[in-house]
C-alpha cells in the first residue's frame, strides 16, 4: 500500500477546482489519510485528476518536480515525441504519438503493481465508495485494461489496452490503442 499521506487544504481545493473545469476529480477532504496505493487506484481506474495531482506532489515534491522527472524518463526511454505537462494529462500542451503511447503502455503493464491495478473493473475510493473503470473491455476474456481517456481537443475518446499473452498458442501480449473516437460507445465499437 506504500506510504500514507494527509490531504492538505490545497489538495481538497484543487479537487473542487478540477470538477468545475470539467475534469474527472473525486472528492477529498482536508486531513483525510490516503495511501500511495489508494492514490494510484483512484488515478488509474476512474481517472481521478485530483488523486493524480496529489500523488505527483507527494512523490516528486511538486507538479514541476513531476514534470521534470517525467521528461527525464521519457528521454531515457527514447520517447522524444511525448510531452507531459501535468500528472492528469489534462493540459492542451500534453501530447504524444500512437507509437509512444504503445511503448508507455508496455512499460505500464510490465510493472506488477500497475498491471494489477489497471486490470480491475472497479476500486474502492475513500469518500466515493466503489468507483468503476470506464474501460469497456475489462469484461472480455484476457483483456488487461491500461487506460481510458477523453481529450479536450481533436483526439476525442481514447483507450489503451492489452490482451494477455497466450501460453498455449505462443501469442505474445498484444497492445492496442484507440484514439479519436467520438464517444465512449464509439471507443468500444472501434476496439
């Protein structure tokens, strides 16, 4: 479950501000205690921006510290066409390419904790109860969810997912990416 951190007044205010901006942001209250695992689950499964920001500031000291660490990691991984501006991915300046997103997806699903979290169809989030993933494919056999997204610009609704390797046939893990869907239903139909 990792370290436990206390929600600050600034964290709680940001959660409210993000909702007003139209972002997915689950509630937080000042003084509330959240573990690193709870923050990861809320950020990855229901895509709570407030939890992503809190996790980034606790792990990297600030959003700027997160941005710098992300830039170093992207450079090291050879992902030169990806720019990360904030931990929730909501900035219009944040950008990537399909090839880079697939590489990031491979790295994510190879990490045992991340893989365990993103395959869940729902998680228990303090103050919100059980919150479901918007990944429409998690009920399909062998599908490992990675991340859904809704971007404010022309990228529309997106979905990055993997299909587990098949030891019987020798088919390796396969990743797929949907971008530009016009709605959540279209996203599922395309996938």
